[in-house]
């Protein structure tokens, strides 16, 4: 009888625990990534080619076109519109968006055609690194086919900001920095699109989100990479407000996803950008690292608040900086020998010549333009940069982005955090590859 009682209690515990374990360990069917150049796998290149008309500009209007066609199809199904009539309407709408509206938009943003298609050489296949990035290494660990766009959907754009608007648009800044202030309303917010616009665009194409899809949000680095262009932000009180604005941008995007049906959201913290080669030997290093530390601490608290406010959604916050701390403290454990310098070394840093660039004020895209600079003294085929002999031993590929080796380790760390949270994953350490 005593054994039976113990067994009954054991079975009761199992039955009570089982539903929670099942809900905490969903089968991953697909992943969608929102972010910036740390996650971009080619979207920036396609966007710039479309604006230059190097590729068909239909890329610019695809989300809105799909939204309209979906609405037409819903109407046709509800009111029994003949398929032939629907097909004819879709053909007319498609022609309007692709052949009329898209070229018009490309013409309106004609200044972008003055810049080269980025990132280009020496970057790997339109990535902001020398090889694959973290999400591409993570996908197979989650049993997701990264070659299938239905299960691996990347919506990240290099140079994208988390903030959709610019709180710096004040009379004071318009007087002191009129051009730069107005440019920041476009650069990183519209071209490339901000996090909010990217998510809104995605939702035009996917009105109802899949409950078996994981939505990754890894955004905000560019907001801090460019924050000190306005010297007011050295003021701790101003920086404090700025951080909250960045977090509000992130929160707005996350809430849009949840409202559309997302039930699994992974939010990634930011690496401390004071450690990147652009800043690691400057007085700005502690200012930026402090801002990122505050950002990450507040972001973790916000994720906890979202868990309470949206209990039907499985939120996971993954801090990224602890991994970089390990790599900086013990680089040899990760096969690294240089954690300070960029593998790419610029010969002539001609940033002053980019005043009229449509990307002035966005360091990531400015840097890429400088790499493409050609001086009259250069020999035929000479580049404006040198590449280190052994990129695999470097933490940083360029002044702001890690090498593919580091992305591989980052994917493993993210996988381990997801597995600990309850996701089905087979995390493969790079040391075993």
C-alpha cells in the first residue's frame, strides 16, 4: 500500500509537470530573424541593387504588393469571385506595383545610386563578415533548413536602427546640426529600414504568425554605434533618455509580433561596442560600454515585464556580452590571437569625403564606402585596404563586426541558452568541428 501511495504521488507529479514541460520545449519549425548587420545575410545588398535598379525594383514594394493580393484573395473567397476574375485582378495589381510604383520609388531615392552596392568585397556573399553568421550556424542545430526560405527567414538589414523616429529632432539640434539631424531621420530608419519598419513590412506579408516559429530580435547596436555624433549624448541624463528610446523601439517591434500571433520570441542582448576596433583605444570606450550595460540590464527587466503582461508568449532573453567577455579574457580557448584589431586594415580613411553620402551618419555603411574608395595614386586593381594573413585568429573582421569563427561560437552559446530554456536543440561546439 505504501509503495502504491508513493507511486501514485510520483505519477501525479509527472502528470502535473508534463504539460509545462511540453509547452516549454516546442518543436522548432521555422525561425525569423530581425536585426542589423550582425544578422544580415544579403538584404542590404538586394535593397541597394533595387534602388539603383541593378536588380528589379519590385523588391521595394513586395510586402505591400503581397498584402494587397492577400486581401483580394480573401475577398474573392468570401464573395465567390470566379478564379479567372481574381487572376486577372492579381495580374493588374502585380503590374502596377512592379512596373509603375517600384520604379517611381527608386527614382525618388535616386541619391542612393551614387554609392556602390554594399557590402561587396572583401565581404563574403553579401554578409557583414568573412563567412556565415550566427543564425546560419544556429539553424541546423535547431533542425531548421537554412536553404528553405519557408523555415529560415532573415529580415535583418545592415545599418538598421531599433529607433524608428529620432528624438534628437529638436530646435536646438536643428540650429546646431541641421543637416545631420535631418539625415538621421532617414539613415538607418528608412534606408536601411528600422526594426519597426522591417517588422511592419514582414507583417504585411504574414498577417497571422505561426505558433511554431521562433522570432529572434537582435537590434540596437547601430543606435549606440552612432550615438556620440551628437555631443549632447555625453551627458548621462541625455544618454539615459536615449537608452529608453532605443528600448521603446525594441518593445514596440516585439509587441507588434505578439499581436500578430507570435508565441515564441527570443530577444538578444547587445555586445559592448566599446570593445570593437573603432572605439577600443578611444576615450569613448567607457561611455559606450556603460550605455550598453544599462541597455542590457533594462532590456532584461522589460522582458520580465513582457512575460507578466503576455503570459501566453514564451519569451527568452539571451545576454550576448558574457560570451565576448570570455573571448576577450581567454582568447586562446577560442583559437583567437588578436582581439583588438580588425583583420581589414584601411589604407586611406577618407570619411571626410562622405559628407554628401546618403549614408552619412551611419558608421557601418560609411565604413563600407571608405573600403571602396579609389585614390588616383593607386595602381591598377589596388584596393583601399589590406586583409590580415589569418582571419581565423581574429575576433574582428572589420572595425565593427566579428569574424565568422566568432559567429560560430556565438551560435553555439545561443543554442545552449535555448536548450537550457527547453527548446529541442543539438548544440555543436565549434571545438568539435
